[in-house]
C-alpha cells in the first residue's frame, strides 16, 4: 500500500499468490531504476542500453520513458509545477506495480523535485521493492550543447517557459544510490554500472 491519495470506499485486494511465489515461478526479480537528471543528460540513452543489457542476460526489463507516457497515461498533464509533480506520482505508481510484477523497470524521467522522487522511493520501500535512484549527472552547458530535442534553444529564445535548468529549478539528489557522470561515461559503461548495483542488491545474478 502506498501513501498516495486513495479513492473512497475501496480496499486493497491482496493476491492469493505471494510475490515470492510469483517471482520464483517466472524466474524474475522486480526492481525500479529511477534515472533523474536534466534534459539531454543521457537518461533515455542509458535506459535503452540498460534494457538491452538486461534482456541479453535473460532479465525481463521495460523502460517507462517520460515522453512516451505523455502520449497516453500522462497526456492530460502540462508542465506546471503541479502537473510535473502529478506526472512523477503517476509514473512512480506504475513503476511500483511493474516491479511487483517482476520487471526491472527503467524510469528515465527528469523528475526535477526531490519530494516527488522521495515519494517514489517511499512507496517502493513500503512494498519491499528495490528502488535505485540514479543521478545522471551532466553539466547544464553540456546538456545545452547536446540539446537533442531543441528545447534549450527554444527556452533561451522564450518560446518555452518553465523549462528545467533554464527558468525552472532542478533539485539534484542529496544522496542518490548511484551517480553517473555522463560527460565521462559511455552509455554501455553507465548501464554496466547500474547492472553492478542491481547485482549488489540481489536483483540480477
């Protein structure tokens, strides 16, 4: 059970099949790898490399990419502070359910505010699930130089407002589980470091 808002007159329905039994039958071990950082820091690229690496090892994995989710689940949300907070809340809940199902979930999401990431961690830990907060650390200048979506250019021109790192804050993690300095790391090496961290937590062999 999470600390998120709960609809009235509902009761959590526990499965008759315990998680450990479900995981054992399917040969899986769920967890969430939460990749936070500025736009252009390399989150989605690392998530792609990580998913490929895990699948190659026979580990069931899926990426909950922030942009992809805004095509459906979060398509009704904008980019105000409240909408960003709700975006992170929803993704955290979906990630928790996927991890409970036995997937290693990659979440490449700017998730600029510490409170939202702390909530995502808390609902995983309350459910006894591994949550790996990974700070994809790249200097703003490097992210602007990369600018894969042209958003920094548009933000600097005033065409986009409330853009993280330009006119909206990014709150870097105080104590992330892992830091990936992507100015110095290749995506495959960054993915390998995450796999090592998951192995240390007993998620992968």
